[in-house]
C-alpha cells in the first residue's frame, strides 16, 4: 500500500506511460475502455489507501476492483490478439 501512499507523481506517471505506450495494433476502443476502468479503480484504491481510518473491507474491495479491472484488460487484449490471428477465408 506504500505505493499508493507515497509520491503521487509515480502513480500518475505509471498510468500516463501505460496509456501512451499502447501499441498501435492494440489501440482500439474496447481496450482503451478497459484501461480507463483500470485507471479509475487504481485512483479509487489510492484514495482509500491514504485515508488513515479506512475500513479494511473497503480497502479489500478496492484491491479486488483493481485486480478485476486488470484481468479484464488482459482478457480483452488476448481476445483482440486471438481474433487478429485467425485466418478466416471467405467462401467464393
């Protein structure tokens, strides 16, 4: 949790770099939306982590939301790469 409590510029630069370094092949709406959802959940976790009297349940739920958002992003990237790898030949 110290990552979220320490210098905020590290977290902001991490998210900015993640968004700016998406390969062109993966820069599609479906992936960008998942990336924004991950960013939102990370900032929500950061907000909860800096509150000294935050409830443990809130903190755990926020961590779970970040992990779910991350898995959804990876799943969408995998779906995109899998679809691109398919060689579907149209019947003539």
